């Protein structure tokens, strides 16, 4: 990351463990006793001992060899299930519908496969920040970002401890990964925390729709990858902080997609009673045992 680009990013950054502002000191970022290296131009805002065991495990699955093969594997998989990958990624970026010229965060940017479509959606005056836990995936994303005409800032970070100030981003996007995050409720709360009030948030991962589970394609997909058996994590959504929640399905209903907006404090204060009632209804529904074989 060029020094000038890092200077632009610095005001947005915070120590992910204390919430304190960071300062640039040589080839490191510092906050009190915490020192974070800048490696290959990418700030590394992760303390390995703070990463959960499950996140460490999946990080190890995405080393250099996996990163090189990842895009081809996803493209072939999309053809196998009858999808055109670029069209699916464009649909998701359009579903996010970020404001033109806005600042977009992609959580788990991976190889950067979504960056061209997010760039399209945000326009020529926009900017993108991408985070990932895997250094190898970030390096692939860095190569892809060079082909874009808008600034893309990459940071190594833990999705459960986002290193950004509150109310920073005009839109937040995540697709692929949250099912196996070490702390799913915390990751969703973090995405909401760093979004500006009213900002759109899109979150999706493997999870067959109830109808798709009953089909030949659904059964075959589940045999290839049992993560397709995951169900949307409704109970992990911070309902009190979101508005306009929608559930969508993507990639032939093999993936669930949440879309909502971060709640505005003024709107919440006017609807406190309604929200509390709705929250209680959701709690009772979501904590009930699933009826029948396929759940709710």
C-alpha cells in the first residue's frame, strides 16, 4: 500500500482490541503497547493469540496453494451447478446498492473476486476497504485490485474484531465464510457497528433453501460440501440495531443472503415499543424447536 494511500486509511483505523486510534511509526502501526507490522504494503492488525481456534483452522486451509487454485475452483463449481459466476457476483453487489461515491467495506475479501462488481456498484468516486484473515488470499486480492480504477485498501484483520471506528462505512458486504466464523453473533455486530446509520449491509454464505433441500441438486450439493446444510443464522442477527431485514437466496438457492440497514437512532427512538414487541416475537419463534424435519 503506497504511503499516501495508507495516510488516507489511517483516520478510519482503530486498534481492534482497545478501540484506540493508531499512529504510523516507520513500517508499523502503533497504539499504546500494541505494535502492528505493515507487511507487503498491507497492515496486519491481528494478534495471533486472540484468533479463535476455528478461525485459525480455516485460515490454515487458505494458504498460498489454496489461494492460487481458489478462483478456478469456484468458477468450475458455478458451472457445475448451472450458474454463471460473474452474473451471480454482480447481482450480489447490486443487492448491496451502495451509495454512489461511498466507502464500502468487504469483510473476507478473499481473492478479491467481488471487487470489480463492488467497484461498478459504487462508481468512479467510490472507495473500497477489504479485510481478510488469510495473508495469501489478501495477496491475490492485491493483484486484482491493481486493475481497478478506484482506490482499494487492504487490511489483514479478524472479522470478529474489525479494526475500524464506529459509523465509518457507507455500505458493508460479506459473502462466504460467516458460517464458520469463531463468533458469528459478534461478527454480525461488528459489521453493524462500523456501518453508518442507515447504511446497507449484505451478508451471505452456504445454506440451502428449504425447497432446495428436497431437490436432486440440493442433495448432490450437500454431499459435495456439507456446509450447504447450514441454515441462515437468524438468531445471531443484532435485531435491535437493524431495520428493513430481507432474506434472499443466491446461486440457485444454495446460498442464503441477508440484506438490512443499520438502524438510525432517531427512527429507533420513535419505534421503541414496536421494536421491543417485535424482538420478543422473534425471540419466541427462534427459540422454539424446529417443527418437523426441515425446521422453520
